[in-house]
C-alpha cells in the first residue's frame, strides 16, 4: 500500500488515501474524508512507483 496526499477538488483540503500498488491502472470513487463529496480517483503505478494521479470531482 502507498499513502498519497492530494487536495480535494471540492473543499481544497489536503487529504490522504492508501493506494494499492499491485494494480497498475485503477479507477474508483472515494468520498472526501472532510466534505464527504465523491471523488473519482485515477492512480497509475509502474513497478510499485506512482507515475500518475488524478482526483476529479463528480458533478452531482
């Protein structure tokens, strides 16, 4: 597991998530731990190194 810090696209607070390095390209939805809005998460790993990360608001 890999801990990654980023800003929530809704409330701009810095939050952290544990990411699974065993899957190279992922897409899933997690709620912000501060404002509870859903965030679409796109981490990309290569040889257990984070090479790309996007946190996108889901307009609802």
